[in-house]
C-alpha cells in the first residue's frame, strides 16, 4: 500500500505530520509511518508525465 504525492517539500512534510497524527487522535497507541522522498532537482518531472509515458508505450506495443 502506498500513496504518491508531489508538491512543495515544506507543505508535503506538514501534510505527512497531519496524516500521521490522525490514528492517535482516533485512539491508536502506536503508529508506524514510512516516508520515501524522491527529490530530483536537475530537471522537472511530474507524475502526469510518467503516466503519459506508460500510456504511450502501451499504445506502441499494442499496435
């Protein structure tokens, strides 16, 4: 299971903290949160670009 989000790193870390706290507020005694950060600064890459690349590849192989 996992969720992929992209955006400003400061805003994303704030969101991660808020999401991590939700189970505690619901009564959980222990919460495990694993976070991976893929930060590329030599070029702009967006999730939508990756989806389009896969769609293009699928169309080429099915033709």
